[in-house]
């Protein structure tokens, strides 16, 4: 298994069916369940979409993605693995929400992360990505939880090393997306200025105009 870039730069992301705005892999995984027009939308609608997300997140390469689809081809296996992935996502979302509210991260979240980490042994190696060095992990995929190991590693690194005050939720009350603020002055408020940021600003502007007109 390779995770070519441990934490990806948002600017390097190409167009995708998924949301990659978290600046941390585990937050991007949390963001696979969103709200659109007030309705819950789960991007991990089936096992194939889970593998597709892992591939686009650069957790799995093309060969590993195809191998995973072949290895776990029965509906029962796929349903079980998808259930495990969604349950793990729920634990990570609880952690993200707790951090944004400055609450204590509970032991069951730590246990959930460690359960995935202990399921898979991988080694860190140095490799080239174009003209630059990158760190990547290598390990064989033999069990379902192995495909989630990089997500668990990202969560463990964030919870143990990052400034947790930089893990934030979008300021749009109707948005559920989380991100790690990597801006220079740490003033990021929105999941995306093009969507939530502009929408909230437009709504506030409209409210000011209507208030003046009614005076």
C-alpha cells in the first residue's frame, strides 16, 4: 500500500466527485458524508465508491484498487467492509466535532483509531514524485481494515501533533464540512469561499439591504 503524500496540498487536487478541502486525510474522510439542500448525502454509497475515494485520496494506487475490488467481490464482504468504514468515519467525525467545541477526545475514539493502526504493519520509505522526494508507506493489503490504515495514521498524527485549534468546522451553520486551517494567519472560516463563504456574505448583504429599506 502506498500513501504517496502523507498530507496533501489542496492546490494539487484535481476535479473530483468527492470533497477534498480538509488539508488532512482523516478530515477528508469525515467529509465523505455531507448535507446538500438540507439532505444527508453519503459519498460512500457502496463498496465501489469507497475504493474510488481511497484511490482519489491517493491511499490506494490503481493496482491496489483493482486488487481490492477483486479480493472482496462478494456482496456480503463488501457490505461488511463498507459498514466498518462508515463506523470508523462516525468515530472520526465525533473526534472532529469534539475538537471544534474544545471538548475532550474520549477513549473510545482512541481505541477505534488504534484498532485500525494495529491491524496493519507498514514501513516508511523514501521515493521520488516527479523531481521531488516524498515519504510513503509500503505494506500489503490482506485484510479489510488495511485500506483504512492511512486514514487512521492521519488522525493519530493530527491528534498527537497538530495544533488542534486549527481543526475547524465551516462557519456556515448548515454546512457539516471540517478542515485543518493551513492559511498563514489561521483566519480561514469557510470550507470554500466559492460556496459557503460567498453564500453567507450574500445573505448578510441582502439582510442589511432589506433592513435599511424597512427603516
